[in-house]
C-alpha cells in the first residue's frame, strides 16, 4: 500500500498595510461676515472633535479615519487693518497689518468666495497663505493654519515642497492652536502616498513628536492622527521607529481620552506590518498595552488591538512572548468571537488562527471553548466570518489531540456542506485542508467522514466547471491522504475518482499533476482488493491509465524523474496486485515494459544522455511519494532533500525492480 503525507503547515494571515487612520471629512462652513463687511479668511468654525464615519472592515482593505481637532477661528476684515474676533467684537490692542499682509488677506477673501475653482497649493493663492503663515501676527498665523486645514479636507492632491513649507513652519509655532491647524492639515494631506513621503523627508516627524509629548489633549489627537497616516507608507515606518515615536505612542494608547487612544492604537497597528517593526514595538512595551485595550468597551479600540496582535502573532517570537506573558489572551479573544461587531469578530478569529500555528495554542483554544464559538460562524451568511472561522479551524485541526473534540463538536457536517454550499475559494481551500488534517492525524475510524457525504461533495466540486485551480489542487492533495485510510479508500475507488484523476496527470500545474499521480499510485496499492476498478480505467477516459503510464515512461520525452518514479512505483503496485488481468495489461502493453527496460539500463549512458532523458522540476524537489516507497528505497522523511544523482539513481533502481518483477512472473508462468 502506498501512502503520502503532504505538509500540513499552518497558514498565517497578514492584515493589509493600509488598515490605517486617515483624516475625517469635516463639515464645510461658509465664510462668515463680521460687522456686515469683514470676511473670514479661515472659513472654519469651532467644532467639537468628532469620530469619523465607520469604514469597511479590514477584509475590504478600507482605511480607518482619524479624529482631528480644530479650535475657534479668527476672522479678518478686509476693510480694516486690525484683527477682529469671529463673534464680531473688535480688539483695539491688536497690531496693524502690514500692506503686504493686508493685500494677502483681501486676496484670500476673494479667493474663498470661489474656492471650488481655486488651487491653493500653488501660485498667488499659496503666496497669500504663506504671507499669513510667516507673519509675526498670531491671528494671521492662526487663520493660515485653519485655512490649510479646511482646504486639505477637500483637496488632498500631491503637493510640492513649497506648499508644505508654510504648514511645517506653522507646526512649530509657539501657539498651540496654530499647531492644531497645521497638524490637521498635514494629517489630511497624508492620505496621499506622495505627500506622506514628502512630509517625513522634509522633517515633519520631529515637531509632530513634540506635539505628542504635549500635555494638551488636542495636540495629542492631531499629532498622533497625522503619524498614524504617515505610518501607512513603508518608507516612513523605519524613520518613525528610529525617531523615538514608539514609546510615546504606546503611552498615549493608555490615554484617558478615547480620541487619543484610537489614534495611538491605529498608529501602533500600522507599525505591525513587518517583522522588524513588530520587534521594535515589542521592545517599546506595546504588547501588554494592546492586550489591555481588549478590555475596553470601544469597538474601534478592540479592532485596532486585535488586528495588531494578529500581526504580532505571525512571528514565532511574537507568539512565544504572548504565551509567556499574556495568560488571559485566549479567553479575551474567544469572548470577542461570541459577542462583538463583525469586524472585531473577524480579527479576533484571525488572531486565534495565527496563534494556532503553535501546538500549545492549538490545544488551549479548544480547551477554552473555541470550537463552540466557531461553529455558528461557519454557518454565517457573511463570507469574511466564514473565511476567518474556516482558516482558524484549519490550524486547530493540525493537532492530533484536537481531532476527537472537533468531531464531537458537530462541526464535521458543517465542514462537509461548506465544500459545495460556499462558492468562496478561500472557504473551500481552508475546509478541505482541515478535513485532510483531521483524517491524517491518527488511525481512528474515519467512516464518519464518508457517512457525512464527504466524497459526494468532493466529486461535485471536482466536476464543477466553476471550481478554481487552487480548490482542485487542494481536493486532490486531500485525496492523497484519504486514500491511505483503509476505511476511506473504497469510497474513492467506487466513487469514480480515478476517472477524474487520470486527466489531471496532464495538468500544466506541476503540483496538481504530482498530487494526481501520487493519488493514482495510492489507489494502485489497493489493486488486490479492487482490481476490477483499475481494469475499467485502463484505456479510458482520455486514453486511461495505460496512456498516463506510457507517456510518463517514454524515454525519448522530457519527464521529471520524480514524476517518472511515481509512474514506475504505480507499475510496481499493479504487478504486485496478484491480479492476472492487471498483470497481463501491463506486461502486454507495447511500450510500458520496453521503456522501463531502457530506463533500467540508463546507468550505462553518459551524463548528458541521462539528463536529456529526464529533467528536474525544482518545485518537486523534496516532495514525498509514499511511506512504503520511502521504506523500500531508504528515503529519510525527516530529511527529504536530495541531489540530482540521488533522484536519478532512485529512478533507475525502481525500473530495475520492475524488470525483476516481470522476469520473476514470467518464470512463474513457465513453471506452471
């Protein structure tokens, strides 16, 4: 009996790098008149900091928006040279405006009247704003900062250094409310990739970090929100990490102000998309803070924290740290799976999935009620939830001790039904991989899988014209495992799977071709019990089994020696079946034995001739064929890497063994 154990490595998931904070779209406010004639240069007004609208969940790659804060706005009268407060009362102690400043104010008043058609990032409009920004008058600086903030809410196009310079100058103002407007403008512009990079290249990080360190809550909100946006650009992440921003971000994630917490947690999340930055976050003490955020009632904080922890759990070292220091993590995540918003549910499950890359977590998740939480999600009508739950179960199914709890949980019928009920490729691949793991785990009775309709559903998928190549490949890889089990092999033989596998031996996908060949080899190992099924497919469909064997054994055709070895092993199984019909079909074939004899003699050929008769496909190097094959030919499954000479020699030995079998059988026939 030939058997094959494919890899059952855990799969981790990464959140997309742009799961980030970006500025909220603010309410537009028309220019206000003061004393009937004075027009406001900055056309914003005092507003309460607000939370932006919810965006799509992480599976859609949607950006999450940051909270920004603006202070009250100062209006400037174009007919007077004194600053006037927006509520209309004059302040006689304000300094008179210089002529250049007054001209800039009057120009901007006119431009704001037709702002929809004006580009404020270039030419005279930018010069006028720059005049206000570089003024020594506080109110003009504030108006410039607020104007930049308002303009950038509507227009986030790529800007030049000339446009950023006055904003960065305002960011370093001694007045906190001027800093607010400048940081809000930078945060708005930082939704554009080119602007993100330019802001950091021009030294924008240092003043933003100073604002983060300020005790002023509004300064913290805007500066952290801006850094959150800047951290979505890969080039910026290293500079942010080296700038000293991670420690204050970690501290601010514990802020008592929810807006600061959200922006800081979003920034920490954006720094978890590479292994190096994850290690830097760990060094900054972010892990216990992120776990603490799981206890907050705010869904946004829960989402940011679970997503960041999911990314940290991608690394072996990250998972080990969580295991060593956060004993309550699994309970918190399971609670989110049971009762939370959909996007937090998805991220909590994906975090469990990544943690379940390790044996210890595979067992702990099941022991803490994870299966009971996953079952209803597998029955959900929302694909992201089903995908997350199926992916988590795929990893949990790797541990042999989880097989019985999974089967007793009632999940098996649900998994089998999902093969055909879900049209989602990811769901189908995760489900069939979980089923494969469960079957491969131990030698317990596997008839419940067949009784649940597993093979009917698998056949329906393989026959479907809509089945993707990836799904078909996963199905065939699973059949490789299922055929090893004595209780399942009859279902495969009697279910018509041979007719489906033979055409796949000609697949252009090397791995799919390989898995189809190995599965046929496994079924050939059952020939003694089901010789009639193999006889039926000898010449059909698509030329049948004989056509597959003849083409793979033709010496004058290029063929990977691994695939050729599988064909040789299949012939060996057929000859050892003790079925006279099968033995006669093989030995009487016009080319199969003749070509095997040539392969057996190939050792006498030159190296060039040898290599012309077969080629090596890198994707098959290290693949395992069967346990029986490994035992017969001394292949070490713990060290499967072989060089070319090993592969060729093994192929030749196989061919020589087949010829010996044929000669022995001829002698037996002669004796009788």
